[in-house]
C-alpha cells in the first residue's frame, strides 16, 4: 500500500499541490486576496518558475529536447492543472468571500499570467538545450536576470514603472490603485509571445544538429533578447531622458536647473514655475546648509495622466536623488516642489547607491524633507501632531524609525509624525547635527 502511494506522489503532483496551497494562502494577504493585477503578477512569477522546473524534470527524465511537444501533450493534465487551479481558487475565493467583480481580474490573468506560463516552458527548454546537467541552475539564473534587469531601468532611467516579460508590467514603486489593461500592455505581451515563440521554434529546429550550429543559435537567441531590451524606449515600453524630452519638447537651463516643460503649459505658468524653482533653491541653501553638486533636472508634465504614462505614477510627485531629477505635474507642483527638492539637497549627505538615508530608513528620509517643508495642507506639523495625540493617534517613534515601519501606518500620519520629530531635532541640535 505504501509503495503504491509513493508511486502516485510524483514530482509534478508535488509541484501542482504546492502551487495550489500557495494560491490558497495568497487569498489571505492584502491586495492578493482579490482577483486583480496584484494576484496575476505574483502568480506569473510562481507559474513561470513551477512550469519551468516541471518541464526540465520531464526533459531530463526522457533525456531529449525533441520530445518537448510530446511531453506537453501526454502530460497535459499536469500542465492544465498548474495553469487553471490558481485561477479557479481565486475565482472561488472572490465569489465566496470578497464579493468583488472578477471580469477585469480574469483579463489580467489572461494578459499577464498565461503568457508568463508559456515563457516558463520556453526558458526551461532553452536551459536544457544549453546544458542538460546544469539546466535547473541555468533556468534559475535566467529567471533572476529577467526579473532583475528591470531594476536597471528604474535606477538608470527617469521612470518608476517597467514592462517585464515575466510580470508584464510593474506600475511603479509608489502604489497606484488605478491599474488597468491598456493598449501598450497588450502590445508588449503580444510582442513577448511572438519573440518567445520564435525562440522556441529555433530551439526545436536545432535538436540533433551539430554543436557549432547550436552555439550559433543560442547566440542568436541572446541577441534577440538584448534587442528587445534595448529597443524598449523606441517601442514605448520604457522612458529615457531623451524620450521624455521628445514628448515634453521645451526646456530652459539656468545655473541651478534644467527644467523640461510640457509644451502645452501656458507661458505665464512656465515663468512662475521657474521663479518657484529658484526661490526654493535659495531657501534650501540657507535652511539645509547644503548645496547640490549636480545640475538638477526638473520634469514638469502637463497633467497627472501624462506623468503616469511617461514616468509611472499618477498620484505622487517624486524625486530620484541619485539622478538629481524631480518629476512633477504642473497642477501639484506648488504644494510639493520644496519637498522633492529637499531630497535632492539631502543627497549630498546621503548613502547607498540611491544617495538616501542609511539602511533605507524612510522615516528619516521623508521626515527630513517634511520637516524642512513644515507645511501639511497649510498647517504647522507640530500643531497636527498635537491634534493627533489629543485624538488618540499616538505613534511609537522608536518603531516608526526602524525597518519599514514607516509604511505600517497611514502615509499622512507617518509623514507628519516623522517630520515633526525631525523638526524637533533640528530646533534642538541644529541642522548640522
């Protein structure tokens, strides 16, 4: 009886079981419990890995790449279960517990997760074709490269969003609830499907061919992937300084700034924006006792929608201190310009490759900028903290300034309390300290 049970519990069954258990667990997590973008993005990574590992398992078992299609056909039950169970579990959970619409969630699964599932099979086949013995290791390394390559775009380019073969799209490091399927995402996924189909065709064509031809084809596949990565700005899938400036189309350079405007902004508004930039620059020179070592580039978008399309977030204005760049829309500029400029000034005493606070202490990072700004909707920070304490909204400052606890409370509360405390330190010990 035990022997019969052991024979039934195969490696593919274990994979399907683990993915099912993980899918059930995801239903209990914030954002992932509802069938929407977040669930599909996470499942795309899970299914990419699981179907890739299962495919390599079968390829190694039969020791031939030529039987790939035969494997998928004969083992179709495992492949279908792996693909469908996460979808069924999410639908069941939403209908039973969440009562949320599932139509758009199904589309996200269709556009993001299902292509990633197919790509996992292709990368597994490629890994096996390169080296059978180390195929698992090669597969994991390629997965990491595909996922982490997008971080280069975030670090080097003026954007916080990125399109990625595995997760489809990451809308930005600042959470934006207004995430939807648009024509750009659909075009990107269709291009991905085409490229990976070509790669699969090449892989299957070189089965049993001479080793030199295999090396040449693998090299060709590498070139195709690199071309896809480096042509993303020209296809509208990433943003560079050049591509953004081509859209905004107007700029002015001063001793302190390069301000890049949307052409549609009125002339009098452009003059006001320039004066505001110079005013806050000189004000921060006195208040922070710091001076930026690089020319500050300020991108002024016509609207929050344009900012979201070119930069990646609609709701927030943002600074990238390591690039000496700030990103604002013309309507929210006046209320956030000083705050974002403070991040650029603070980069002079920043650390890490992002030139921010040590240990990624966001309470110190945002508290410093909020303290120098000292304006929360027209109110003094200390007054708002006084009202907060009086109303029972007390925050443990030790906790606020440790790890990522800054994000544990409502953003407005965290900003105000961190800013008020940094303001106290400045008043007590001076800005130099």
